C-alpha cells in the first residue's frame, strides 16, 4: 500500500501506463495517438525532481 505522500506519483504512473496501453491498442489499426507531454523521459524527469523544485508558493491573499 503506497503512503499518502506517494499517491500522486502512483496516480501519475497509472495514467502513464493507461496511455501506453491505449497507444498499443490503437497502433494495429493504423492510429497514432499523440500525447506530447507524456514522453516517458520527460515524465520520469519530472517525477524525480524534489518537491521544492516542482512547487512554489503562490502569492495568494
């Protein structure tokens, strides 16, 4: 069972794997799905960044 802190990363990987399955299902029918921001290398890089580099406090209020 993932920890609460790990859940966003698990959700991200679940979505990524779902898109890979969709792509593999479409390919035999000559359909190429495009998800430019779901490049595996880009996603792995973003997931590997520390939280401090991914999020900034917005000046709300």
